[in-house]
């Protein structure tokens, strides 16, 4: 009974953080409107893998290293900031790209390799989550509040597994919703403005990470 209450409280706190707007939403939105549903779902899957790494790392003490050794946190923050700026560059580049007739080219979901390929999409989501120092701080804080040295390891594993499933479900739902036909229609009409705005938002988030203490 106590374990069930502990897990419920843990997952409730996780959901509150999960649904708050942030870089994850911006990247999913950009991927969905630029490359389509399949690419966005792959990014969501990568985010869930990154969530699992942070979660199990926090539960078993690996993420505590970032607290003990500040340079690890600095490296994650710098890497995360640069990664977001790179994604901002991709969005801004897409906003100014035109085809030979001067019209805006709408890319096909499978037409471009790299960040939007199967492996690249997963790595994009995984990298975003893994290089997000706030995710590490959140997981360390959450596990320190809900997990004590007396808590059985199996409870920690169940807590993280449930959180990973919640992350996968939420981000997949967002990927599907943001790639809906209605969103695609709006995107076709406002493509350059949306992608430019997305690029500015991602760049701002990246710069904020780089200059934050």
C-alpha cells in the first residue's frame, strides 16, 4: 500500500513537469511540421530513451556525480545549449529555403537524411534529453524526495519504467497531434514565419542554457 502511494506521488510529480512547455515541445513541433508524423514519433521515442538514462542514473546514483562534480553539469549545459542552437539553425535555414521557381519547397518526410532519418530522429530526441541539465536536476531532486536508502531497488525501477512510459505516451501524442492535417494546412500557409519563429525560440532557449549559472 505504501509502495503504491509512493509510486502514485512520484508519477504525479513527473507528469506535472512533463506537460510543462519547454524545448521538447518546440522540437517536436518543428519536426512534425517540417518532416511529418513518423519523424516526430521517432524523436518522441528518442526522448523516452533519454528519460530512461536520466531516470535510472538518478535512482542508482549515477546522476549524483553532476552534483558532486560541477564541471559535469557545466559540460551538459554547454552541450545542451549548443545542440538547441544547432536545431535553431536548421529551422531558420528551412525558413529561407526556396525551390528553383521561387516558391517555398515542402519537403517530403523521407527526402532528407541526417537529423530526420530513422536513426537521426531518435538521436535528435535522445540528444535533446540527455544534454538537458534540467532533466538531470529534476530527476536527482525527484528521486531524493521520493526515494530513500530504505526504498527497495525494485520500486525505483518501477518508478522510472512508469515515467518512461508516461514520457513516451505524452510525447507520441504530441507528435501525432502536431502533425495532424489541420496543423499541416496552417504550416503550408505560414511555413516561413513558423519555422523562423521556432528557430528564434530554440536559439533563445539555447542561449539561456549557455549563460545560465
